[in-house]
């Protein structure tokens, strides 16, 4: 295994797992304002990276293709939705639901691959998806409502990944344009709240202002580490490591912030964990079979 790639992947998912602590420290600020600062300072941070790495000319060329520009514009809406719901959920006592969403995400990626990329699934992978949907049904029936936070987070991030795949743009350049599209609107909103006296940042001390200003770095660095990992590791390896993030968030929600984890959630999470095990086992088995088939074909040649 590539040690450097593994380290980058672990850093990314550890950062994403502990990121709720960052937003919890800012829970006196409304989610919309945190999102606005996150967008603005992410753009500032990315522009700095592009200037230092002398890639600004590449950045300007990305949206000359209208198709790519449309995809990145849609991606910016999806990732902004994901960020807003995540921040709001964390700061309103729904951390467990956010972890459920990110456990569901890989399975939803698979389903989108079938629907939009014409990918074919094995029986084990279909069984995994059925188990996951059963898990959602259990918590829905028991609590009398859909786990909308989990579903919105999983769907927005899965669709974001699909659109990014279609756009086929370098991770840093793509994210720079995604924030470019939304940061001006975010800046206008922040100025409006400031001048109308509705800003939730009026009572913040210096430490919390520093946290807001560093929101860009907190957003971009895990994505940078993930891009580095994805360039050197297999998808199956990344697939294993990606469960570090929601596991940390789940532990934080239950053990640190004492969120409810009742019987229905145990059953729902159990079914989705089982789905992930079935999916991973089925995928590894299919990959091993394909590898043997290729080897036999090479020997026959």
C-alpha cells in the first residue's frame, strides 16, 4: 500500500469526522452566516493556493467550455446545500443523523451509477442497497418521519460526486470555480446582515472570529488531502477508510453531546452497517474474479 496516499486519506477523513467540533464552537452564529463565511474564506484560501502554485491561468481556462461551466455551477449548488444542512444539523443536535447520511453515501453512489452511468451491479450489491433502504424504512416508521437530514446529505453529496465525474476537472480548480460561483452571493448576504444589524457575529470574541476566518482552510485542506489520496490509492482502499469520518461523528454525537440513540436507530444503523459489509464483500469478490479472468486471458494469449 502507498503509505503517503494512506496518510493523506486518513488525514482527510479524520478531519471530516472531527469537523462537527469546529461548527459546534460556532453554534451561536446562524447556519446561513457560517455557510457564508465558509464560502467567502474558502475562495480566498483557494485563490492564494492557485497564485502560489502559479495555476491561475489554468483556473481561468476551466469555464471556457460552457458544458463544464454548467456542471460546476450545479456542483456549487449541491455542495452549498450539503454544507448548509450539515452545519445546521450539527448545531441543532442532529449529529447522529449526519453520520447516518455519510454511511449511506457510498450505497447511493452505487445507485446513481446504475441510473445515470449505466453501471451493472452484482446480486450482493443489490442486496446491500435493499438492506440500506430497509434501514431507512425502519427509522421512518418508528419516528413517523423520513430522516431528511441523512437523506439530503447523502443525496447532495452523491449527486455532487456524479456531477464532478461528468465535469472531469482537477479537484482544486473545480472547487475554486464552485466557490467562485457562490462566494459573491455569500458576501452580499454577510454585508446585508452586518449593515441591517441582523448579523449573529456581533457578540463574538477574537477566538471565534479566528475560527470563522479559518473556515476556508478547514474546508479546503481535507479536500486537498482527499485529492492527493485518490491519485495514489485504489478505490477499494479509500472505500474502507471513508467510514472513519461518520464513525467519529457518530461517537461524538452519542458520547460527547448525548444525542438519542434509541432502538430504532440501532436497528437502522445495524442494517446499513450490514449493507456496507455485504457491498464491500461483493465488490472485492467481483474485483478478484475480474482479476483472475484477465490473468487467464493473458496466459491464453
